[in-house]
């Protein structure tokens, strides 16, 4: 970080290395990480949430590669570790420690209401482990350790941010003002990019259907092919309307990438069919992702650079988070 002594607001966010980063992750979250970092208005701290990833069973060799690939992808999106740390969560033991503490200030009923828990336990019915259930207290710890003001995420994380606020307020009401109460920062467009094959479900990097997600590493032909195959309806009129989930999703993606309003898009595609629109969305996304992919291909080969980036980020993140951790331990009654 450039300066930790000024009064800039603190931004914290994280992403799981649970697969290849998707267009949904980028438009919903990472694009804002970059904007917030580049604006110079905030002190930003970002992390690769690898501890969260083992709530779903991983193959060790694949997990190792996913971590490197995800790290390189985020650098390629424009995150600059000279400006702010981008660290690896498992390299900082304060996260696991804080998660345990916060588990003791989080209610079973609260965790039972989390929709992500319900979705993921339905999807992985053979492995409904305690970590999947307590995932939100680990996430709350991530945020609260850095005294974050703003948390840029997609809309699927709104419920977890609300719970983080509740946990922080509960802790503060017992021990005094220990934690800053954070707020979610959710984009207007792109906050919930839907699957291209099932537009009522979120685009997710752990989706098994390869045509459902656009990946940051997809080449231009693949991106275009995925958009051309995107599921739409039989109306063939480009307009945003309740029930037209496929077209609504393509319009949101197009709007998020080009900055055009829905009215403008409807006007521009008046009298044109879905085929033309899908090609336009494909081209706009290619323009956005191609430079990222090219940078990614450079970074991912450079293990030495990646290691340097996370090592110095890990050290900084440890130092910042330890201040909060020490304070929490002392307030609760642990001795030195
Ligand atoms: P998984 O498939 O393993 O659950 P994920 O793709 O949902 O992973 P996360 O690592 O859990 O991704 O999320 C990283 C960030 O991307 C979060 O801020 C999340 O809100 C955002 N995000 C994830 N999917 C989407 C989406 N489809 N649209 C917009 N934002 C998204
Ligand atoms: N649970 C988040 C990833 C995540 C996160 C965080 C996001 C872990 N820790 C802290 C924001 C702040 C998800 O996107 N599924």
C-alpha cells in the first residue's frame, strides 16, 4: 500500500482459486477491484481465498495449478502489488485464527439461513462438511481483520456481507469498537452474470458445462462460439423484459462491457435479430478480455515473479491483520 497513515477508506476483497476465473467474476467483482485500486481513493487489500476452496474436495495437483493460474489472472486483470497487497489467504495464519474466534460469535441459525450453503450442500450432497457450513465466519474474518470499509463483490455475496456486519456489531456490542462495520460494493451491471446455458443460474467457475461460462483464458473463437450458442427465447426482439432471462443476461453483459444503457441497446438493435446481437456481445467481450488473456499468458509462465508478488503481499497482509487479531485476543480475555 502506498500510505497506511492517511485517512483513505479501506477496500478488501477475495476470490477463490476454485477453477478458472470467469467473465462473471470479472464483471461482478475484479473489474471493480482494479477500478478502486487505480482511482487512488482507497487503500486496497486483495486475497486469493484458498482456504475457502477446500470446503469442496480438491485434487492436490489441480489445486496447486489453480492457485497459480488464478493469481496470474488477477494480476493480468490489472491488480498491481506495488500499489496494494494481493496475498494468499492460507499464507496468513491470522485468517484461520480469526475464523475460529468468530465461529464462537456466530449463531447456528444464522449460518443455516445462508443460501450459498443451501446451494452448495445440494450440489455436494456427499460432502456437507462443517467448513462449508462455517464458510461465512472465515469470510467475515477476512474482511474484519483489515478493518475494511468497502467490499467489492458480486450480488451473490450480499448475504455474507450482511452476516459479517451482524457478527461485527455483536462483537463490538460486547467488547467496544473493535471492528469497522463494512459495506458491500456491488456494481449496477454485471453483479450477477448468469450461465449462458441456463440463464436462471449464476455463471460459476465450478460449473461442469464448459459452454455455460466464458473464462478469462478462452481464446477469441471460443468466446464467440459460446455467445452464439447462448440459450435465449423464441421472440427474437432485443429488449429487457421479465422472463427473458437469456436476453436479459446478454444485455447486462453488453451494458457492463460497453457502458451503454438498456434503452440505447434496445434502440441500436431495433429490427435486428438475436443472431446479430449475440455476435455484438461476443465482439465486445473479446475486446475486453483479449488484452487480459495476453497479459495472463505472460504472467502464468513467470513463477518467479508470481512468487515475489505474493511473498511481499503476504508479509504486509500479516502485519496489518495481526494488529486486529491481537486486539481481539486481548479484548476476549486471552493472555500474552
Ligand atoms: P464457485 O463456483 O467455486 O462457487 P464463484 O465463481 O462463485 O466460485 P467466487 O470465488 O466464489 O466465485 O467469487 C469471487 C467473486 O466473484 C465474488 O465477489 C462473487 O460475488 C463474484 N461472482 C461470482 N460469480 C459471479 C457471477 N456469475 N456474476 C457476478 N459476480 C460473480
Ligand atoms: N466467499 C467469497 C470469496 C471470499 C471473499 C472474502 C469475498 C472469501 N473471503 C472476503 C469478499 C471478502 C466468494 O466470492 N464466494
